[in-house]
């Protein structure tokens, strides 16, 4: 079982920044995909940003140009830098790492609240 521990969420004013971290209990070097999702109240969980198996990055249209995703293999950590935050970015953010077909892991989620 792989544990993912997220941190970095909080309350920020619109236009501000936050950086989320996700530390995995297993090396992320062998992961085939990893990324961040979010779920706002009353809405479905949606992809925010992720690394594909080929190392490419994909972003939701709503965060392009504002969010960046990065990784530090030595620290088994995935990051989400969020700039120019908007109230509509308010959600619980979840880290996801996939090692294989039956090895799909989620963090516990971290709350991000953006006030107007």
C-alpha cells in the first residue's frame, strides 16, 4: 500500500498563490502517471494537472497559464504551484499516483479556499 500525504492548502485571497506538495511512501520514479485533481462542493472530481507516462504535462483549460506541476524524484514529491488564484479554484485538491493497472493511489485531500 502506498501512502500519499498532501500539504500546502489553506485560505488565500484572490490573486494569491499556494504551493501544494504530495509526498509518496514509494519511489515516484517508477510511476506511470501522477497529478492533481480537485473536487468542489456539489461537483465531480476533475483533473487539474498531471504528468503522463511519456513525461508530458496536461492542464485543465481553467488553470492553464496559472498553475504548474513539478516533481522531485529524490524526495518522492509532486508539487502544484498555483498562482493568480480565483474563487472558482476553491476545492479539495487530491494527489494521484499510478504505478500500474491495479496500483492507483489517492491522497486524503487538502482544502484550498480562495476568497474574493
